[in-house]
C-alpha cells in the first residue's frame, strides 16, 4: 500500500502543466519556423524572377543590337556610294536588301528631302521627308550617330515599321542628305514571342524617350505612344531592376531593362506581381499544410502523453488494491500451514491452476499428503528441522501429486513464520518447474545427439581426407591407364585390360565424389536430370534389399521428367524415403512409389514449407505401416530426430532429404496418421529437357602447338604422369614438385612458359597463392587450377587471382587438354 509520503510526492508533480507549456512552446517554434521559411522563400522567389528578367533583357538587348548593327552596316555601305553621284546605286541597294529580310525598304534622300534612289516600290515612308523627325534630326546633328524614328503604320491595317537613318555629307562635310532603312517590327515581335516568360510575363522595346516600339503580349493601341517613366532610365543609360507601376496595364510589376548597344533603344521584361509570386504562394501553402500537420501531430503526441500520465497517476492511486490482490493472482501457489494446529489454513487460487485442488479440498490437510512417496522421508526431515528453527528458509525440488493423479515438478520454498503474530504459520511457496525439468531432459537428450553428430562429423572429415589422398593415387592410375589404352593394339588382351583398369578408375572417381559429397566438401552438380531414371535405378536397389513381406508397387511414366539437381542427391532422397517406409512396416505391407507432373495454380502453405505456383514433378512415396502422430510429424525433418531404437538410426536421413529438396527450390508435404501409414510427396520444379549434345568422349582431343607448360604438384607421380600426358598432346611440360621450385623455373625460363597447371593443395604455397605470384610476374598468364575439392569457396579464391579453369581430381587427359586449350585461347 502506498505510504502517505509517496502520495504527497506524487501530488506535488505538475506534470500536466509542464506538458501544456511544452506543447505551446513546440507549436510556437514550429509556426515561427514556418513563417521564417515562407519569408525566405518569398525573397528567393523575387530574386530568382528578377535574375531571370535581367538575363532575358540583356540577351534580347544584345540580339536587338546585333540586328540593328547589321542594318547600320548596310546604311554605311550605301552612304559611301551615295556620297558622290548616286548613279547605279539602286541595284546595290536591292542586293543589300536581299541579305536582310527584316528591312522593308532603303532610300537615299538629298539635302532637300527628295528621294534620289530607292530599293523598291514599297509604299512611301519618306513622303514629306524634309519635315520628318528623323530627317530634321540628321540635318541638325553634329555627330555621325544613327537615328531611330518612332514607329509608324502603313495604313489603318498595315504593318508597323520604324526608320533607322544615317546622315550623308559632301566633300566639305556639309549636310548632303540622309540614307534611311524602313525596319519591319514584326521581325522583333517573332523573336520576343519565342521567349516564354510564363503567365503575366511581358517583353517591350522602347526608345530612350519612352515611346513604345512593340510589346509582347500586345494589349492593343499602345504602339507609338509615349510612356515617360524616369525610373526606367534612373542611371541615365536605360538600366533598371525592381518594382514599378506599369503605365500600360496599371499593374504593379517586377521589371528589368537594358539598353540596346549603340542605339537610342532599350529592352524591358517583367511580370505582374501575382504571376511573380505564384510559385511562392504554392510553396507557402505547402509549408502551411506541413506546419499544420506537424503541429497537430505534436499536440496529439503530447495529448497522448498527458493521457498516459493521467492513467499512471490513477494506477498509482490504486496501487494499494493491487498489493492486496497480488497474492491472489500470483503464478506461484502459496499455502499457509500450521502443522500442530489443523494443517493447511490458506491456499491461494494458483494452487488450483497448478494442482487442480480448490481451497475447500485442501483445508485441514497436510502438505506432506501431496508429496510423491520418494520425496516423503526427505520432506518430513526438513519439516522437523524447520519447526525447530524459527525464520529458517529451505528450498528444494520435489514432485507433488495433481488432483488427476499425475505428478508435477515444483520448486518448494518453506519458511517458518510461526513466530510472526500476523502470520503464525509455515509458508509454502510452490513454483511449477515441470516445463524446466522437461527442457533439462530434452537438453540432455540433445547433448547425446550432439556427441553423435560430432562422431559423424569426425567420420566425415576422415572420409574427406582419405578421398583427397585417394584422388592423387587415382590421378596416376587414370593417366597411365589412358596412355596404355591408347597405345595398346586394338582388339588385343592388353587393350581390354587397359580399358578395364580405366573403367575401374572412373568408377573409383565417382566413389570419391560421393565420399566428398558425404563429407560436405563439395556441392552436388546442378544440371537438368531425368528424375524418372534416377527413381527407377534407385528402386532396383530397393528391390534387392526389401523383405519378402513387403510388396513394391510403382507408377513411373514412360517419358522423361526433368528437374534441376544432382543425380546422386536425388538418388539419396529416393533411397532415404523408401528405406524409412520399409522400416515403418516391420510386419510387412505395401510400398507405393509414383512419379507424375502437376501444375500448381497458386501458392500453398504446407506444414514444413511453402509450395509456390508453377510446374512441378511430384514424387510420392507411400507405405501402409504404423503411421505417425501429429506431434511426431512436426519434428521429423529436424536433425537427429528419430523414433527408432537406439543404434538403429541417426535421425539424419529425412533432414538430408529436406535440405536437398529445399535447396532445389522444392517443397515436401507429409500426411500420416497412427495405424494408417504415411505419404511423402516431393515437389521439384519441372524444367525442359536439356539440349542434346555430342558425345564429348568421342570428340578429338585438343592438341597443343609446342607451348611450354609449367606443371606444379607436390606429388611427384602426378607431375610425371601429367607431364607425359602433355607431351603426347603436343605440349612441352616443365615439371616442378612445389611452389618455390615452380617460381624458380618460371624465372629461369625468361618468358618461355606459355601456361601453367597447378595443384591447389601444396605444403609451401597453395595453387591460388602460386597463381597470384605468377600473375604478378606476367599478367594474363593462362593458368589451370587442379584440386580434389571444387566447392564455391575455391571458385571464389580462383576468381580472385583471375583463374577460370578449375579441374577436379582425378583429371583425365581429355579434360586437361580441353581446359588448357580454353585458357590459352582466352589469353
């Protein structure tokens, strides 16, 4: 029960107010951060838009200047011809006009404004030229700068033009006339319309006096009007960047202007405020949504925290009631007993869950009545010792009887509290440890299986070592047997003897592969295999070892059923399943083996695996034996699990089956019931039949062209037989019995070594280490690696030093010749 001090301390903690203050601060920080971000985004948007407008105006100003400079260059050329007697000048003017399509017409005016030469018969743009602003400006000008007129229109619906002119002077420098060009404004409109400034954007061409030459988009009736605005020419040169009120649309616009180099014109571009800040408004709404979401999340989390604290405070307020009910709801059973005054006085409800007795059934009984007979004497002795020592505690493990007559293991803690006025009893605490005891027994059983597994692992290592040494012996046998078979006369006894030796050596090689597979030194070959052929061959062996009391029934298809796998491993799967089925029928029965194809439309979840949708070959092995209980089926694929007697099984057979099938992307389904037999269905993915290949055994052996080949092996006999085989197929071997000797021979050969055949397992340097050093001396040297092991680890090491050709001992000369030819070809 909580003390008064605890309750007082809890009441003084202002957790609710602190959470409210924290929520206000966090939300305030979030909002301030959003405002700061929005303000920064607004400034960046304005700066970015102004930078774009400034770049655009500078670019267009340069483009406009370049276009007008071309016109001015032509005017100067025409002026030079017109300075004297302008006879024959008009063809020259027409030629110049053809090169500049945006010029509508060229004209030469005398000192009185009369046309003395023109390029074509376009509508007069010089009528009354003596009084036009451009003529008067040129006549009064003291310099030689080009003049640009205000725009004018040819008729009410005609094209808009403007005039670029230059003064003509006589030999004394007196005013002698004007050379003028009429420019189509439409050429500038096309250029400006090709630039997309987005909604609200505009481009304008104006004179320095504020006369609008053209504007895109054209609001109508604005060309030729004067819009004086001193801010556009604030620096005296027509440059401006900033906000202004548009005299055309009366909008507040962000504007940038640039002068046209060498001409009294300027280019302006900009956009309305609403268009400039449209991206910013979209970003601001995103920030607003994010801020609103995060603020709501903060408030929600803090609200949940406040709610949790409120619950905690309520829980603390009711702690005293939990203290009162703790004993009633404990998983341990509690008994209070007075041995000399009526026996059991109190039993907690847990005793009924543990032993099945209710309080009434235990009242006035003795705890000793529940003890297993084998523990009774010890319990009586400990009770006598406990009663003589107030406060003494004893703990031991005993068996007590359940109401149903079974016994449970409990950890029994006794404490003498007869001297405590509030208790006046011996307290017995019962803790059920039955599961722990069962786990300990299981642990002991697994330890025994582990010792058995260690023995098998040792046997596997021994088998691998023997197989490795035997490979070296077989290498010599195979090499010399091949040479003997090739050199013996056909149809002679010597030829027959040699072939028999060769066949026996090949069979021994296959046996070594099986030994290495058993010792897990190498993985099975993954090739397309006819499962029907493997099953048929296995069943021939099964028939020979099957009791006469068991009948074998088979349903094997006539056509091949191909799966990807290793035929030896698939043989093991079939053999283990059939062997288990035979052992399950000690009194005889029927063993059925069936092979068929099946299409699985959707994924199926099996008890021990998952069957994916696809095409499968299904192998079914059924027996009419004793069957299995559901609890047994759950564990049958666990290593070392077996229902056989000690010494009659390792428990590895079905574990091996499971590993091979799942490694092949297959699945297993098991159905069984006690007395009804068992059925094992193996699903292996179906593949197409492998393409037919030629008989490689009858193909010609690849021969060399006198290349010098370094042969390295720690077995002198293998060096000798390999060298002899290489000589016979056209190579010049250099034999070495170790890595150091091989390096010395390679260095002494001074580049004459064309390839190398090296053994992997050698005492000084391994084959891959030797290959690395040889490759350092000569990169790209063709190397063939030979080893009794061909697992993925060796392949990885070989790839690390650039070796792609790996042969597994024992090596036949045909395979060695083919691998050496491939390595030399790649080099």
